C-alpha cells in the first residue's frame, strides 16, 4: 500500500479537476480532513490510502484510453490518406 504525501494528494486532486469538497465527498470523509492531508498535518488511514490508490489507477487508466483513442484516430486518418493516394495512383495508371 502506498503512503501518500501531502503533495501527492493535492496533485492527484488537481489532476482529477476536483475541489477539496469533491474529493472529500468521493472518499466519504470531511473537507477538513482533505485540507489537513494536503497541509501534511494529518495523514490518510490505510483504507483511505487504498481509495486514493484506486482513484489514481482509474485516472491513469482513463488517460491511457484517451491517448490510445487519439492515436487510433490519427492512425485512421493516415490510413484514409493512404487509400486516397492509392486511388489516385490507380486513376493515373488508367489514364496512361
């Protein structure tokens, strides 16, 4: 199990685009607790650390899917261009 630093917790929250209140709601804890974690004056329990790990994993999984979808759409566009070029080459060959 990962032990979370104040900076890591805040960084994860910001990457998720959530307020401290939203993170607290999702973790079923108080906003005050989130604030204390991010200041380093308190630390998440083992159960809360596991929940943070899950959020981090979900975020990474989502980021990879978005990256793959973007790559796939670029690849599809390249394939379309190649098909157009092949069609034009065939047409040129017919004209000769």
